[in-house]
C-alpha cells in the first residue's frame, strides 16, 4: 500500500501483510497449522529470504489478495473452518493496514489427527488438547 499524504508516503510491505494474515489464521479455531508446501521451501533456499509459511500476498496501492495453505483439525467441518478463516484474515488485515482485501483464497493441504505432530509449537499443541 502506498498512500500519498502531505507529510509523506506510507508503504506497507508484503511481509507485514503476510505476518498479519498468518497470525490471524493460526488464531482461527479448527486451523491446526500452516502448510509451506514444496515451492515455498524451494523459494527459501533459492532466495535466502524468510518467506511467511503458508501465506502468499499481493499488495497493491489500495488492495491486497491473500493465498493461504492450511492444515485443518480432523472432525471439524472444513467448509465452515475455511469460511471463518477467510473472515478472520480479511478483518485483521483490513483493520490493521487499511487495505481493501479483495480475496482470501484457502487451500487445505491436509488434516491433522490428534496423534499426528506437524509442529511442536505451543500454538499447535494447545489446539490439539
């Protein structure tokens, strides 16, 4: 986002929007973890850049489009979880950045059973209990 004001220009980087979206996604009930996928792992190795896991964003002057790759918890209706995820991410990004989120695309890469361990982070462990 770039905004021309009398006092200067405000720019919000893609990484900031990706971080906001990723945190909002992990706080959504039913989302067990984010999924990086093969292409993201390759991008990290080639560019050396810390890519936000499971989140891809395109930020324009006034709008943003967000793609999420997630792993959902077993036993929860996937359609409902994904709708709530879209709403949560849209609200968080719009409230914090002022950008208009034109789309939030969700790809479910997997289902997490209680016995499975995708990530040992406290956020995932707390959701599984």
